[in-house]
């Protein structure tokens, strides 16, 4: 799933984070929007992020060994829209 988190830091600034992770056991899949990969695979997207993401975006695997993780592939202006608008 693509998770979206917003919190305030100690100075009062807004910090937005996006991460691709597995669905937690307490989360209800019905609370999320659904995305579909070109091969037909489905994944979940936090509705707040889904409203800001472009219609098409990339996912890429980065890292080595236990540090492997999936990242969003977006243009700089798309990151701005997702995290700061």
C-alpha cells in the first residue's frame, strides 16, 4: 500500500511523508483507494495520497538485500503536489 502521513514537528512545521509498505493487520482495505499495475496487480493507496497523485505514476525497487524497498517514481512537480499542496 501507499501510505500518507502528515504530522507537525516541534517547530510547528508540517511534515508530509509517503511510503510504500505492507498493509497493517488493523487496517481495513475498504478505507483505501485501489491502484492497478499494468500486469493487473492491485494495490491500496491512502485516500489522501490518491487525491494528489497523478493518474499514472511509477513504482521502482531500490536498495540491496534487507535494505530493498519500493519507491514512487514521480517528477519533481508531482512530488510538490503530493507533499505540499
